C-alpha cells in the first residue's frame, strides 16, 4: 500500500548525513586515505584543483570558483539585479566546497534574503543545489574565501531534501538538518541571518518567514564572505541557478584605508627612527633608499595606531628617500608621499658638561670612543702612538685658557696591550686654530704606559716632532697611578702621588704654547691592530679660565613632511641653537624661514608652496657662541592640491519586492550614499548612509505594492564633492497571491497496481500527481479548474511502497505542492 516517504530511497542519503559526528570524523579520515573518494561516488579533495582568484561582477559583489569548479569553468554574472551562477566539480559538502560562490565581504551581523527562480544546465547530479552561504575569513586567505574555510549553509536542492548545515573550523560537516522547502526543480525564497554567533535560516511560506532546523550557535570569525553558491555535485558539467530580489542588510564592508599623519624621522648617523600615527590599528612598514625606487624596507610587528620603525645600517650624513605604509585588518592600505631625511651623524658620546672627545690620527678609522659613568672616564683609542710628528689616540678634553691643574687616577687597562708603548696619558694641546684639538698640534704629555717606562715629553709647536722627553717607572705592568699636570705661564710640570705627597719628575718644561688650548685624557694602543681602553677616575681640572666655545652644533635627524602648499622641516642638535631653513625650487634656494629661539628640537613650517613641486632645502643652527652648523642639500615634493572632482556614479541597479526596493550603484572613489525617492519628482523621502564606500546599496522600505516611484541617487566624497544622478523610476511588485490550500486528502481502492486519490482545494485549481519519484517516476494531470479532485494512479509494482506529490495551480501564481507522501 502507499506509505509516508520511501524508506529505500532515503536511507542512502540519510546514512551520509545522519550518522553521529564521531562516525563522520572517522569516515572523513578514511576517505582521505582512499584516493580522494568520499564513499558516495564523489571524488574527494585529493582530486580537486586549487581555488581561483575572485573577480568583481559589479555593485560590490565578487565571483569565485571553489574546489573542482575551477577546472569546469564556473561563472557568474549580474545584470539588472539578476544573478546567474554556474558551478560544479563536486558538492558543497565533505572536506571542502566545490562550486561557484558569489559574495560580498562582511564584518558582523547580517540579514540576507534571496529568491531562487530557476535552475539549468546539468541537473542530473544527486545533490545539485543552490545555497545561501557564509564562510569565515581566515588568516592568510588573501581577502578571498577558501574552499575549506568554516561556514554555514542553507541549500535549496534540485531534488531530494534541502539542508541547513555547518562546516566547523576543522573542515568537517559537523551539524545539519534536512527539510523539504521546494518541489523538485522549483525555486523559493530563502533567508540567512546572523546575530552574534547565532545563525538562523528561513523560507517564505506565502504568509511569513518560517524558521527551520533551529538556531545554530557557531563561533565563526565576525569577518567573512556572504552570498550565494551553486554546484552540480558532479565533476562532469555545470549546473546553473538564477537568483533575484537579493537584499543584504548588514554592516558595510570596510573599504577605507587608514589615515596617516604626523610622520617624523630622527636620524642617529647609522640608524634612523621613523614614527607616524594612523586613525585605526594598522601595520607598520617603511620603504627607503637612496632614490625614490627605495630598495630597502623596515617594519614592526603587530597592529598599532602609534607606529615606530627603526632603520639600521645607514651611512652617516646621507640623504634617504622614504615612504611609510600602514594596512588595516580589512587589507586597506595607505602610503605617505615620498619624503626625505638626512641620516645625520652618530650623536656625541654622553660626557660631562664642558667635556668633549675626538679621534686623533688613525684612531678615527678604528672607531675610538669615550664614555663617562659614575665619575669614571673610559677612553678607547689606537691607530699609532702619541709621538713623532702626529698623535694617534682618542682624546677626552675640556677647553682652558691660561694656567691650570689637571689631576687623574689611572685605574686599569683593557683591550690591545701588545705594543710596548700602549699607554694612557694626561695631555695639554694648544689651540692651533679651528676650535678643535689638532693631530699635529703643540702639546705636553705625561704617559702612563701599560708596560716599561713612562714618559714626560713635549711637542714644541704645531707640526714638529717630539723634541724633549724624560722617562721614569711610575707603575708596574698594567698597574695604576695617580698623575698631575700643571701650567704656570709657559712652565709645565708633571707629578705622581707616592702615597704621601706629589713627587715631580723630569723637571720643569718651559714651552711657549698658545694660552688657549685643551687639557684632558688620552689613550692609544700604539697600533692599528686594536684599541686600548684606559679607565680614569677622580678627574679634576682647576685654575685658568675655560676656553671659548668654538664648536658648532651637531645637526642630525633632518626630515621633511610635505602637504600641498606647506611643509614642516624638523631636525635636532646636540646643544641649544637657533633654527634656519633656506629653500627654493633649486639648490640656489632664494627663500628662508628662521626662529631665533635656542632649542635642541627644531621645527619650521614653510608656507605658500606650489602643489606637486619639488623643493630643495638646507637647515642651519647657530649656538649661543655664534658657532654656525649647516646641513646638506635635501629635497621634498609637495602633494597634489585639494580634491575638487565629484565622484562618478555608475552601475545603477534596482531590485524590488512588493514593499521594498534596494538601490545599488558604484562610484570611482569612496563616497557617502543618498537616495531621494517618492511618488513624484518632488520625492519627499530619503535614505542615507554616511559611510564612505565605492559600492553603494540602500534599502527603501514601507513602499506601496504595484506603485511607480521616482528616485535619484547622490554621493559626496571625503572632500564634500557631490555627484547627483538623474531622475529614474521603478515599480514595486504586486502583493504575491496566497498559495492554494490542499486538504481532505484520501487514498482509497488500493489494488496491486492502482490506487484512487481524492482531495479538495480552497479555490478552483488544476492539479498534477507525481508518483514513484525515486524508482520509475510517473505523473497524472487534470487541467480542469475545480475545487474537488480525484485521480487514479496506476502501473505500480505490487508489494512496493510508493511515494507521491500533489501540485495545485490556480492560474494566478498561487502554486503549491504537498510534501512527499
């Protein structure tokens, strides 16, 4: 006799979809080990191709092939609000998706409504389907959906039941429900929503939305891809489906790049620190090099709004071009205009006020240096000896004029002590002109050698050789001693402390050196092989008059930040100084800007510049002693002028229902969205969105069915340039007729091969009975409009269960089919 649902035709499908989750997992692992076969006649992922690159089809929608659909050439198009998709290669199931997917990027809650109106192509596959799909975005997906990404699906199958299911982050189908939404090969309205991590699916029953399968609570990423999919479920050919009346309500995609501001550079000779701000969290990248081609890059990990990238391996006093780039979580990137900075010089070593240091002779190439910590000077030098016609050492000094007394304790040695005359020394060098100690300048010296005798000697004048000396053993090898050097007129004396008193050695030296000079501490290894390091403590200088300040400021970290008609020039100096910028379109400059305030962080704004123009500039700073330092020639280029061009509106598409309309359009730049609409060209109603996007979509609600409306779209960009479209019209749909109601179904007079069916409809309608749906399909039709119906179905196999579906059509669009009986 006839029964409810044919058990034999359902069980093979149900076995694949209704086993417990654990068994699904075991079956999945087994399938991976079996040449890519899924166990149901479909090829598995081992036989599938990689996903294709997504292609824009207009109005913010993109199409892409997933899995095996790429090899079959799946396609999509959008024309006048009608989406046509073709896909195949397997199923939207198993370990990965095979089909064509049309989507929009989305972030957060959504409500997607579509109407599936037609199927075509290869509909022979057992599970060919159209579907609503949300797939989460995952790290490394390049901004496009992947075949194995987790998601939720509501299918509308060409035959059999329809499925509401989940692919979990592990790639397995972990939960599903089946439900007969449509008759074979017929479309229907479908709806997919998200609220937090709760997903729901519905279909329209003619009177309202009916949820099926219950809520699905799935912790998917808020950022993802939402849209429609199609698959033939075979690797042979493509199935197509047509979607209309697509309505998407949800947060607009983030198409706005970060805004970069406050770009600053501080150069430190061989490195530079680049900082900038963005208005949203974003990455930190810097491209830099000797030309606008850059060639080098630096970056900082993570996402931030205050950015700092340190560039290393730079050459001192060299001009570099650079541009910063920040990319937000939605892959929107922004880059600053090309700018330049000067790497400057390595900042002077931190020494006590009034003290400085310098490399003499060959010590420069070896990188001699000095530091001061807790009252101890550590001096490292080399390159040759403090002897003969020039000095090779590192010298820490303070300027003096006239008589003086210098006392220092030599505490120890380190580094290269291989040379017989490796030494520390107390030294006075006359100022031979230029305001700095000269390598060949006249001087007196008291050395404390690492080994051997110690020397008290002089160079009588600039450029001469050592012409007088005495030797004495003041310390043991590597030992310490306390030394003293004095000047009274042209008489110089040297002493050491014997534990009780100062003992002079070598006698007075009468040397006619300049009154102005530099007194301090020196160290040299005496060789080019390595540096000798000497520590001096308890250092004091008394008597005399401090020498004049003849050292100009040290300029570093020169940078330019340009706008269209202005530029800000910044730099630093190692001492308070004035600020000066000479600038112009050539290196002859011709214009200047200055500030007489004494500061170490300098910033001057240049105004009245021309947009899109290269300018040359050089900075200068003068300290309180009128020592002037000038920087090298540097360039910057101003940005283009303000934007006065309105957006260009294109690709206008209207999708309507009986009470709503969705207006979509594109602009060639990010802009806001406005639709004015009404029954006449006076409009009277308006829908707006202030979000700046290039793909626009606004939904008009509360419309009257079967009514003509006028409308015009408009968009204004970030510079408030407004574009307004022309007046257009659309008409809303009429109210859909209610479906026919089938009732009073009676099965009677069942024989071995026939059965009588009778039923009633609430309005006159034609009818058709399809039966033996899964074995040898047959049908009986009655084209008479009537409310009472009776048919006899025959040619049935004796002893089998037989299923059937009754379809009624009132001729006015009110078509209904019963569930399979």
